[in-house]
């Protein structure tokens, strides 16, 4: 932040040469570090929630089809139904391994919408499922990867729209989101040619092709994203260490006698670890944690009062993980 201030970039306007240069290098570093394929385009918007609306506005002419197992996936469908009332979906269980059979209820929807990492319950879609979707349907596939992008390797070629806000695995302050579009998604957006909104995709694309944005963006957030992307290791390396750390944490929690929300190892998230706990006990554990300077993340949606969640995000250091581990070990006699 100090560098951003000193460089003067915060005082430039968003059609100026220094801004355009900064936007360009930020997108280049992001594509490089996250291994985003050639031909895929990157746009910056304000939030994952905005991406829900952009998908409906600019890629769905009649309705979208949603496959979900938790609160974020369900919320996306609700937002989609407000804009495209015919949208519908199918839900599956937390411990269920999703298969393409979930698509049998699909009729003529334009886009299949899935949540890669369901932040509310700590599940993740197996790569084989996303690849299976691609083989099963030639409709566009849109993936909410808000709590996994920049944390784990994503199968970019298996979907057309990927997005994430930066306050999760990117480890940055909230207020920016990354939207990644496949060549097929771009063609569909151009064919549909929605131009009603400030964030309509064809309009966004025209701006980003000039390394500009439709409106004055969060320049500081884009700058910070660029600097972080320059510094981080390539995603393969980050992903390996996140997976390993997740495996260790899951094993450790189980050794302590904690109950995991996700019993089926095949659908456990590497970046969000959800632990189930009865409300009274949970309140007590959270209070004890707070007294030691640790804030245990609350549950979300149906799991709000019965779980706590650990963010196994790349920006969380080993020291923080080890102080959490020793805290839980110390109080584990009460589990
Ligand atoms: C956090 C989160 C969102 C919402 O992100 P905003 O930046 O608040 O719009 C959406 N989807 C998932 C899966 C999330 O984890």
C-alpha cells in the first residue's frame, strides 16, 4: 500500500497510460501465476455477487441450471431467478459425490452453474465432475470459485466462466473480483450482445481490450493484486502445499476427536475446513479462542450455529496454523 501511494498510481485516472500499463501487467502476472490458458480473458469487477448477475444478464437469454449443495450455490440460484425467472436447479447432499446424472432434469437452460468450493459447508467439487459436465453438455459452464481460485489448481479448460472475489484465497482486502472467460463464453456474450448495463460483458470487453475499465475501478485493489501475483509461487506449487496442509489439518482434527462436517474425504475442500460442533460447546470454544486472540470463523447458512470454519488460505501462515493446532489440543479434553 505504501508503494502504491508513493508511485502516484492512486492519483492517476483510469484512462491514463500509467493505469493502463498497471492493469496490463496485473492481468499478465495473474494469468501467468494461475496458469490461465491462452485465449481466456480476465476482467475485474467488484464482487462474486456481481458475477452472479453478470452471468444472468450477459450469458443467459432464458434460464440457467444450478447444481448446488450449500448456501452459496443456493443464493446464486436465487439471484439468477430474479433476473431470469425460469432458472432452476438441483441440490445434492454434503457427503454425496456429484455425478452428471444431476443434469438429467435440465431442459433447455443456457448455462450450467456450479460452485467449485462451497464455502458454507467445506465441500469441493471433484475435478472429475467438472470434466464430466464438459463431456455431458455443450452448454456454457459457469463456476463460482470464490474460495478456491488462487488456492488450488483449477481445470480451466473444463468450464467457460470462472470467478472469485479477492478476499478469500488471494489474501487481499475485499472489494475486487476476478472474472475469467473462455473463448466460447466470449463468443456467446458477443452473440447475445447484452448492452443494457454498465457491467454488460461486451462493454466490459471493449474496455479491457484497451486495458481500461467501464467505470473508475478500485485502483488500489488492482495494484495490490498485481503486486501479490508477482510475489506468489506458481499455482501448482501453492496448490500442493495447500492440499498437504489440509490433509494434515483434517487428520489432526480427527485425532483430537472433533467431528468434521464433511465425512466423505472425496468431497472435502482443501481451502475451507468445517468442523461440526453442538451449539453450547461451540459458544464455549469460540469464547476460549477469543480470549487467546483467535477468532474462529462461524458457520454459514444451515450450518451457522453448528460449525466453525477454518480458512486454509495461502496467506495464512504456518505460525497461525500451529497456534490454532495447539489451542485446540489444549482444550481438546472437553470435546
Ligand atoms: C464469499 C463467497 C461469495 C460472495 O463473495 P462477495 O465478494 O461477497 O460477493 C460467493 N460465492 C462463494 C462460494 C463465496 O465463498
